[in-house]
C-alpha cells in the first residue's frame, strides 16, 4: 500500500523520482505516471492507426506491463521513450 501523498504533489516530481518511488512499491507514484502519460500514449496509439476502443485496450495492457516490469526492478533510464 502506498503512503498517502497527494497526487498533485507527485505530479510535480521528475520522471526519475517517480520511477524511484514506483520501484519501491509506491502505487500513487505510478498513478502520477499514468496521469502524466496517458493522453500522449493514447494519441500515439491512435496515430498508429488503432481505433479508439483498440487504442484504449493497447494502452491499458501497456500500462499494466509497465507496472509489472517496474515492480520486478526493470531499470529505466528515461521514462517517456521506455513507455
């Protein structure tokens, strides 16, 4: 379980800091990552030619895989390109 930290405060943190928090199991930090990158990732899926519903599915699967990878300790140098 994540400590009760405001998502607003987490949104001000750098990607690197959010990665550190996520790696230590901080779920709300991952929520901040999702809030930061959901829209650009969804736009990317749509540019790849996916229909809206399929783009949402791909995005959800990708975010789940990202969460699991980060929990396993996958090293990420730069969050945006990795996502």
